[in-house]
C-alpha cells in the first residue's frame, strides 16, 4: 500500500486545504473498497508538533505522526500558507528539508496555493514550472527568480511535482491527483460527490490584474500610469518609449524587468481588466465596452480577451453580470 503525507506546517496556515485533501483522498480509498479493491493509500497528517492552531486558536489540528517517524512516503501534499512567507519558511525549515529528502528518494510532491513558497524554498522548483495564487505573484517572482511561474495555469505537472493556483482551486488539484493515482472513474465519482468541476485547467477568469508597481523604476511607473490613464487611446510602444527618450529595446528590457510583462502584454492586460469590470457592472454591449478600452477591431478584441481570461467577452459578461442572467 502507498503512503500519502498531508503536511501540517507550523504557524497560521490554511486548514481548509488540509481537511479538503484528507476528505477527498479518504473518500477515494473508500470507493475502491466498495468496488472490491484494496484502498490505495495509507493517509497521514504529519508535522513537527503534536498540535497546530488555526485562526487564532479557533481550530486545532493534531497530526497523526511526526515527519521524523516517516521513513518513506509516496506522495506529499503541502497546504496553503498565510501571507507571511518569510516567517513560514523560517518556522518550517525541518519540513522543507524533509520534503527535499523524500523527493530525492522517489516521493512526488504537490503544493496547494501559497504552499508553493515552502516547495520553492526546498530548491526543487528551480528551472521548473509552477503556479500559485495570482495575488502573490510579485512576491514569489522576487523571492524565487529561477522558477518559471505560470499563474494562468490552474495545475502544473512536471517531474513528479504538482502545483496549483489560488484558494479553493486546490480541490481541482486533488481531483487531478485522484485520477493520476487511482483512475478516471474514481476521479469522476469524487468530483460528483464533492461537486467539483472536473478537468478545469485555467484560473485566468478569476485573475484580477493590478500590475507590479513596487519595483523602483520611475520611468516604468510613469509609463504604467500613462497606460492606465489612457485606456481609450491606441498606444504604440514606439510612441511610449519616445515619450521617455529611450530606445524601444531599452524600454522593453526595463519594463519586463520591473513588471514581469512586456509593454504590449501590460497594455493588453490593463485594457482587458477594464473591460472585465465593465462587463461585471453595467449592461453595455460587447462592442460598446470594446470601444471604451481602445479597441476598434472586434476580432482582435475577442482574441486578446480570450487569451487573457480563457473566455470570450460574451461568455464572461453572461457569467459575471447578474442582469444578463435568467
């Protein structure tokens, strides 16, 4: 029988991702038993303390065992953390070391949401892809520049390392792992029991783009402000770079270094974010919103909108505007 370790890190972390992972895998085990097969995993919560408090002591988790008592495991799940990553990483160094050692000995590792900070601190993500909550991408990129962060992806799967996006999207990762370890019928069964949408691949519709501003490059900040203040204008990047008396290549390089986006990507994301807000809050048509954010070509607008959100403008409007429902 295989062994599944769900970690209970030190500090104020996310209880729901621990409980959710435990419940779904336990149900998958029971389903196999009901189908006449042996349960696939021994499932244990493990940490370094006998008790860990959550939400200022409102809840307490009591791990089954200590990581020091687990010689070998097959799958490790790292739950999401609070947003004090430096403190969490410092408090959980024994867990980080244990994760790296188990991976070297053949275990696979899955991180949930901001749990990716612990995973990245182990060094296992260098040169690999990962995802996390869209709200923490700037912090993550600054702390782990050698990791290929892909926040549009809901799930990444590379060399026995799995990561996922933000918040309750961890449920999709757990269903994905159930299919990987058990089989497709078990994943479908669990998705129906827990009412989780199966085969979801993107978290793009849920992203709120704000733009990285804490970079200290005054020229780039001015360019960002100009873009955000002139949504209706058709802005060319050559025009923008000439406004600041720098060459296009220098402008691009500084912009990418500061924001993580090319100027064109940033321009598109700002415009599409404004379009999303318009679709959510008023009854304007797709064409009216398109013109408001500086597009005159309907095909180009649809293509950029779908690339960034994973949905068509009309589908997005129908999903998020209450007045279009029913």
